[in-house]
């Protein structure tokens, strides 16, 4: 696997900028596909982890959220692209943009809290004695944070779904299946 440097990625060379764009857009499109899933909260948690909410992915949502305006632009453009494929009206696109902007605003502070939890965990593990109660407290805080992020994501997915007709949602599910293969059927 060839890795690009941060400079190359920010300039969009070697596909880096496009990859970030499609990662963010893919999260939202995958979210729309999740409308058809039987367990949307499990999907949402997987999506947050898979798209770098935890900060472990160089190109993930965590990195994109460092610049909320850029995140809104990337996600908004990707959603508009997806909605164009289902003949969404300008009004529907506008509602979708409001939903995705709100989601970015909600996830930004959660990312900062996640980073604080990471620092606390590292601090505890660096001590001469392991404090299991302190580690458990950080774990519980992180689970609560993941739950809050998951709820925000699922609420946004539902809000996006409300802006569309059942036929448009079905078309987006089909699009997601084509783009993501069997993974979208889960």
C-alpha cells in the first residue's frame, strides 16, 4: 500500500483530497443506505469507527472535523451529488444541507471530548500503578460519548430520510448497494 504525505494529501495529489471527499460523502450516503438496515445504531457505531471518528484514520472524519467549514463543504457536496441521482428538488437539497451542517456542528465538540479521553487513558497507563477504577471511568465516558455520536448520526439519517420521498430513499439504498456491494445489504 502506498501512503501519501500530509502535504500531498492536503493538495489533493495522489488521490488524497478526493479520498477525504468521498470518505465524508460516503459516510452520509452510507447513512442514507442505513435507513433500510435492521440495526441502524450498530451501523452508526461501526461507521463512526470505520471513518476515523476515533482519530486513528489519517483521512477520516476526525481529521475532516478539524475544519468544520471544510467538513460542511465536503459532506454537503457529496450529499448533493447523491441527491442529484434521485432527482431531489432544490428544497430537498437545502434541507439535506441543513441536516449535514448540523451534524458536523454536533460531532466537532464530541471529537474534542474523545481526544481528552484518549489523553486521560494514556496518562493513566503511564503511571507506575494501574488504576483500574480510573480506566473504567474513562471507558464509561468514551462509551457514553460514542452513544451520543451514534444518536446524532442516526437522528441526522432519519432527518435526511424525512426530506425525501420513499421512492428516493429506495433509489439511494440501491445506489449504496451498487457503490458498496454486499456491505450495504448488512
